[in-house]
C-alpha cells in the first residue's frame, strides 16, 4: 500500500477507534475510468468495525467514515470510496 492508503487508515483509526479496519486499494480495477489517477491509489474500499457504530444508522456510519477520511475524499485525492461500516 502507498501513502494514500496509509493516510486513509491513520485518519479512520484516529477518528473512529475501530476494532478492525481493512483498507483495500481497488484502483487497478478502474484503469481507464473517469477519476483514475495514473499514480494509482484513487479507488478504495474500506471495511470498518467500530463499537461507536452501535447507535448509528447505516447512513450515519458512512458519514462518520467519510468525515474521518476528510479532505482525501473531499478534495479528490481519493476518487471513490466504498464503505462497509459494521457494528462491532
């Protein structure tokens, strides 16, 4: 994994204190698609297990993960982020 995946992992861990976090770089599956970064690390899937999700709806969980990712997503370094936010 590269620096974007490492930074994404660090932000989610700091923001949500997950018990388990999988960060999967799916960029290679999107070569030639809009939003692809030739340097890679543009499309990710994260699977997050966190105790704090217990009181949140599915939408709130996704928003929490996107909020933790912050400007990696909002400023476009990560073009696509698929989120599976599971209750621990």
